[in-house]
C-alpha cells in the first residue's frame, strides 16, 4: 500500500489520467517523426478511432495488481436478463466476461479482488441484491484463484508485433473491414507502444484548481513508484486485436518450465501468462490469434521446439469477438481509485 494513494489530489489526478482526461495523441510529434503533414496524420488517427481499431490514450494504472492481487477465473451459470447484462458491464470487480457454453456453464468471467474474504462477500451481496439468483436456482460456479504475483508475462499490446508480421507479408492490413496501409500501420504501432502521446497538465491544473508543475511532479512520482506506466492506446478488446480470437488455455508442464516461460515472454501472440496450479495444470496463458487454425500451427511449432515429454494435459477455450460481453480493465482500475477516495472521505469524517 503506497502513501501516494492516501492523498485527495493524487487520487483526483489519477482518476483523470487513468480515464484519459487530459491525455491525447500528439499529432505534431507524429507529423515530425513520420515526416508527413499534420492534417494527413490527423486524418489517419481519426480513422483508427472511427473504425474501432484502437481506444485511448490513457495512463495504465499498474497499481491495480497490488490493490487487487487476487485474480479469479470463474465459470458461471448466469441468467440472460437485462439486470445481469448491466451487472457484467458495470461491476468494478469484473475485468472481462464472455458468453461461452462449457458443461453446465454459460459465462466465463475474469475478475480482480482484494482477497478470498472480499470475493465471497462480493458474491453474497450479488445474491442479497437480487442481481444473481440463489445458489439452489443455478449451477454452482467453478472458480480458479491465481495470485497476480505469479504472472509470467503482462504485455497487453504485444499482438502489435504479430500484426506487423501480417502487414509485412501483404503490405497492408484489413481490420474491421478497414484497410490499413503503411502510414496508418506506422501510426498504429507508435500509439500502441506509447509513442507520441501527450498530457495536458495545464488543463488538469485548471480542472483540479492547482498548479501545472504540481501535476507534472505528481505524475512523475506515480511513474517512479510504479503506480502508473507510460500513457498509450489499447485495442478495444484490451489485449485482443479486432477480429482476433482469444485463446484461454491451461497447460501441464512436466519439464522445460523455465525455457517455455522464456519462450512465452518473447512471443507476441501471448500477451498474458500465469504460473500456478489448477488441478493437474500449472500454466495459464491468454493467446491472441487471427483464427483457430493459426493457434494450432503455433502449438505445432511449440512441439517442434520442445520435446513432447515437456507437455502434459492441455485444456483450451476459444473466445471469438462474437461471444465477448465485456473487456474493460479501466473499469476495475477506476473502481479502485473510487474506493480509495471514499475511504479517505470516511477517515476525514472520523477525524
């Protein structure tokens, strides 16, 4: 727990920059680095937004993994009601949800919680508030808990390098029906890597009634303490490029663990991976591929590099854009900041 999150102004600054307020693409910087007229650059950037290729930019709130260290993977049986759909969209513990059938379950959830106690309290509240039916009226959830400290890799934008490979093969890229050519791809790559992003400290200072230098100093302090990382754009489905399939996979590694971890760290198709134990499995990874066939090819390549005896059981789920209900880590991050603000108000009242 950092003392920087016990300060009202700090929390207000974080709330703004994590939301993307005062954070924007630096058209002039892009124009200069790519040696193109700024109007040409602006048109290209606008088209990336309009065609739902990217969102943002904003400051990622990396402190969320310390504030919510428990990662829960939940297979649930949820009714398809307007109230439940609203809950999936708005609840600040849910990072992502998918309407995917698996045995008696119809929904896959990825959640962030403080600890086991807060998770069960949260579940009980959902039933008492009539958001979820009582347990006797639905299939009991299947939950896997992982510690965020067990992450092997966390690089949500790593798929840009897979897109780059596809782009070089065809000299263009079609995403969401929009044809991206050389200049557009260069811009896309820069924005996803956090290049040519600017912060309007003057705007934030006016909004928060403080000095511009105060805003600058505190943002730098947040970076130094690892509370935020550099601002950047993301894909709308966070770690999944538009049109791509998300592969959610459990693997049993019998041998070569460290070598396989290193391979995963360096492979663009795997943005997030955890080590840990779930029954017979000890590796969980999220993979992003243009289609299921490409994932099969990647697996074949993996077995060509490493001996077969390195691998045991495997269980995978393919999640297409069609089954995606929500993906929004910023909602969780802003929920943490909001909770911190409320706790600060309560302490001030108590004093």
